[in-house]
C-alpha cells in the first residue's frame, strides 16, 4: 500500500471509535478501502461483520468498483458497501416480515402512487390551488428536514420562514395519509428504522451482533436521525470509524448535522481523532488560497490543508459585463481545450445551466449534465410566454386564454371568462368577450385593444413577441406585482425571461421555438450517455469529483452567497453564510490545476455586485 503516514495511522486503527478529519483530495475513499482490506486480511474480520455506510448510491458504486479493482479476490464473501437508506430498508423489510406488515415505498416518480402526486393533491385540497414545481421542491425539502432533524413542524416554523400556505396542515395530512395506507418515503425509512431499533430489542441485538465494525463515509453529511441509527448499532462495542470533513458540510437544507462531528469526543470519551490534511489533487496555488479562504469560518475544526504539488497558475477571477459575455468567454475557453472531459462548469443554482447549454449546443460542444432535473422547461413563466404566443396564432384557443387572461393588461373578470366558455369555440375569444352582456365602453375598448395587440403579436418573430408581451401586454408588471406571492424575487423571474428570450432570439417562429425548447430538454435528459463531454453541475452534485479545469459561473452577491444567508448574517446568525462559504470552498477544490471564477456587472438591465466571496479571494490572492 502506497500510503502517507497520515493515511496509515487511520488505516491501521482497529478497535474503538475514531474520527478521521480529511481535507478535500486527501484520499478519504482510499483510506476506507484499505482499512476494510486491513480488517479482513490482517485482523481476521469476516467481510460480513463490516458495515460500510456511504453517502449516496454513486459513492457506493464507486467504492465497490475501487475495492474490487484492488482486492477483488480477497474473500468468497463479497464486501458490502451500502447507503444508510439501503441499510434502513433492509431493517424495515425484516421488521415487516416478522410483524406481518406491508409498507409501500412511494419514491418512484414513474408510478401513479408517489409522494410528488400525493403532496400535489394534498396541497390543492387544502389551498384550492395548484402548487408550482419550485414550491413542491421547497415543501419536500422542508418535510425531509423535519424528519431528518427529528423535530416538529412547529419547531421548524419557529426557525425558518417558508412560503407554503398552511404548511403544518399539509405536513400533518401527509403523515396521516401515509400512516393510514402503510406508505413510506425515503425520510420515513430513517425515522421508522430508528423507531424499530428503539422498540424491537430482538432486531436491535441481532444487528448489533451482525456487525462488529461500522464505517461511515462523508460523516459531515449525516443527519440527526442517521447519527442516532449509527450510534445505536455501534453500541456497546463502539468500533465506529467515521471519515468526514466539516469544511465540506453543504447539505444543511436536507438536515445534515455537522455539529454531530463536534460532539464525537463527548459521545465517545476514548475516541481517537486523525487528521489527513494533505491534498493530493490540486496545485499549490489553489490549495494555499482555499486554506486561507475556509479559515474565515469559525464553526470548524482547525485544519490546515496543504499539498506537495507544484504551483501551476494563479486562480483566475474574470469580470465581464453581461451574461452573454460570460457565455462567450466560456465558449472561447472551451474551444481551446482538446479534452472536454477534463473540464467542468459549476454553478450555485440549476437554472444557470440553461444559458450554458444553449451556447454549448450552438457551438457543437458536447456536455454531460449531473443534474437533469431543471425547473425551466416546465416553469410557469415559460409556459405563460408560450400560451401568449399560442393564443396569438389561434385567438380562439380558450385553454390558452384561461391560463393567462388575468396576467395581461386591462381587466377580464372570472364571470366574463365563464360566459365566453358557453359561446362558439370557433370564434376569437376577443369577439366573444365583446358579446358579454352589459359590458360598458371601458370594457369594449379594452377588448378591442387586446384583439389588436394579439394580431400584432401574431406577426412577430418569437424574440420580438416576448418583448411585446413583457411591455405592451404588461406581463412584466404582473410579475412585479405578484412575485412575492410566488415566493420569488423579481430578478429570478426576469432571469427566466432572459433565458427564453436568449433561446427565442435564434428562432424565426413559434414552431421553431417550441421545437428548440423540446430539443434542449431532450439534450439535458440524454446527456448522461455523452462520453468525454464538458461536465455541467451544481456544486452540490459535483462534490467528490475532480477536473483539470473548473469554471464557476454566476458569482453574484445575493445568488452566491444567497440572500437568505446574507440577511441571517446581518441579524447575527453566521451559520447559513458559513455553509455558503463551505459550498464555495467545495466548488474551488474540485479543480486540479485551472480554476476560473466568473462574475458579471449587469443582469436584467441592472447593476449587480460580485460575490462577497470573490472580494475576499481578491484580497487573499493579491
């Protein structure tokens, strides 16, 4: 084994609790693999007696592959690596078989009975309104946080502001519905497993006896529920081996509980702590700056990341005026690279991918997307724009009209809408409106103006049409007046408009625009199969990966770090901003040799400030 002294100390630790604090690129997975082999080969531990818990299914696959590559014939019994959810599911299945209970997992979105559809129905039944995709994500993440942190909805609402009407009622209804129908989701797998281990002494002792050694990867991302399960299994032998980096804890929104790491020596008085501070991935210039950057955080173990790698080039901070210039910079950079597979474009929010994929595809550059779920193509703003354009092409389309009639200039009542739905569908909706009983001159003038507006709109190419919808039909005013109701800032909604205008600018008619949108959506969904493509990813999803060339884009204050973390910091709560700093740190440490940080001066026709993290870095670099 070609290991450093730091790595050897961790690998050769056998009995008793241990916490390994490892910086990015320190070889955390390498240590876990070699320690597993050391337990089996040199300490006569059966593979079946080792439970290795990984953070994700991808981590599990990677660890299995790397272990088998090094130690494939180590034993007749395969070495088992598992996610905490996979382990929990096995425990639940054994419990249900024993007690003749049948639970149905509702995580498969392809089936009719899934948590997304259930929550949509519950939301509608309580609020008499359809939930947006963004709000649905917020709702699911919030429920997950409550379950993982083992708190009540009341405790959650005391800590967080959430733009979900009747959240507690929705939460309680969802929980009752699952209980009455024996349904569970991923979060329930953890809470139910913990409940089983607490009340079923037979199964608790069975699993404690089954495993003599428990190993946990990415310990900083474990939740309170996960920590309690692990502690329950490790007792009384306490042969618990946790590999973690508190500086890479970036899943607070999912219930990750890095404070659990700081309690390690309180829980295990005789626990050993090993430090792996050498980075084998990145160049000296990147490591040096990252080390000083993360030290700005206070809620952390005092680690010093260092490397013996050479200095390559300074971190590049690129400032451009507009998003268009940002994309042009990226294209020029990437076209000069021969190996696209060694380059990654990272971003804070998934929506940033839209402009990038449009430019990459227009320039025939292959790409691979880590996150294929992007709330753009089905975003209600995009759908609104398409409905405006569709209505201009067919002004008798009552379905389109019904979706947007209250989002344009003038005033059309629900009563008037219901009346025209009784008239001949072959007629223009505006002609039908003119037939509404008792309309006065104000209404008549308004309907005639709208009829003329949509006639003009019908003759415009998509880009000009969208501008006309924004200004002349006053759609932008609608967004401005209602953005808080949707739980968005006006800037975020205007960014959606910016992207659809960008795509529309290269199309000549509505058919071409809709075709282009469908094609881009297809490219995203099929990009998993692209070989040697440029990786596009949120920083969250890029964790654990490494690339020669990394470009982090859209580094704007209020986006990264986000507005909420800045507001909380001003109020005296540093934790959200420190998590944003950790996320930035994770992004930077994905780079091996070339790190490019890009910000813009203007977005949506207004001046924006560069990320405050960039301002810090400029001082550190100079």
